[in-house]
C-alpha cells in the first residue's frame, strides 16, 4: 500500500506501519515492522483483552466491585470509575464522567492479579500474547502504559480483535459498544468531548472532533493511541485495522500527520 509510505514524512527517528484484514491478511507494511517500540497507552487494549479473558474464564465478573466505592470492573475498563488520571484518588462518582485514568487500569491489573494469583504481566502473556504468537511483546510495569511491542505483533492482535478466537465474539461486541452512553469527558490531547464515547478498554470514535483518526473513518472505528507516538485503529465498516508505531512523543506533529495518513489508507482500500 503506497499510502503507508507517508510515514516517511513524519518528523520521527523511526516509524513502522501496517494494515491488516480480519483473516490476518496483511495488505501492506512500511518501515521496520519487527522493531520494538514503547506503546504507552496502546498497552490498554492489550490489558483490556486479558481482562476479558479473565472474565470468560470466570476469574472476574464485569459488574463486580473493583476500585473506588461503587465502581466495578466495567467502570475501570470504560474510564468511568471516578479515579484521577495518574493518581489513586477519586475525583467523581462512578459513572458520572469519563475521566481517562491510568490509575484505573493499574487498579484493574491489581484486581485481576488477586483474582488469578498470577502477576498481571504474566497473565497477559499466558492469556493473549503467547496464544497469538506475540513473542516481541512484553509488559513489565503498569498495565496502563508500560507495554513494548512491534508492528508485526500488533498486526496479530488487530486480526484477533476483528475475528476473535481467544474470546467469544459477543464479548468483543461489548468492547466496541459504548459503555455509559452520553458520558462527557476529556480525550487526552484533543480536549473536551460531549459525549466522550468509550467501549471496554478501547476508545470509540463516534462523531468526536477533533480526533486522531481520519475524517473518512467510520463512527464505529475503535482503538487507542499512545503518548509515545503510537496508534491502533480498527474500522469495522472498512473491515481493516491499521497499526502505526513511532518513537517520538505525541504532540502537534501527530495531530497533524495521523488523520491524513488514515484518510489516505482508507482511500487506497
């Protein structure tokens, strides 16, 4: 795909990208796809998928208490637990606002660790990484932001989310369904959004503006971006996913470069 070559114009030292269909067919790649990049918040979809494996295994329930009083596993996954961004303190009632929270994912990781008696990084490896052959991916630290992976590995994950084998498709349908509809909040890097739609561990594009995906991305597009200069989106209407990883922190360069890149990828399809 010629559109992927647009990453050559990004003001970053290293970048790699790929587009993959649900059946695992890679439509194109560009750059060093085996290179391992810090994922930052693109770690969260991986952590969420592991949490959903724990749910299907019966180790946890989505609506069981977890985190602050009144909060559940579902609240933590959907950033509505009331926990602050990077601090383990409560700033609102559960379900009241979409407060994007690294702390919430750390509480979720601790909750799963206690329920399974397995360190969360190891649980992620056993539940998701190993079955998908994601041998270049590791999580040593926070389930909110400390993952390291490659485009090659995330292509495997993106194919799995589009055509799940590790989870029941009905569970993955919940992933891409708005949780607590109508909830307002700030999308990091893009300001206040009303509503600020989110699924279970994945952000849902809907009609947000501005946004890091493209103007031609369908409202059903879901995924995540990371402050390390990384993103993964899945567009069910286009029936493809795109992964792009770079090694420059998110900033104006990314806000300018990513949407036209996505529009070029979708146009080429």
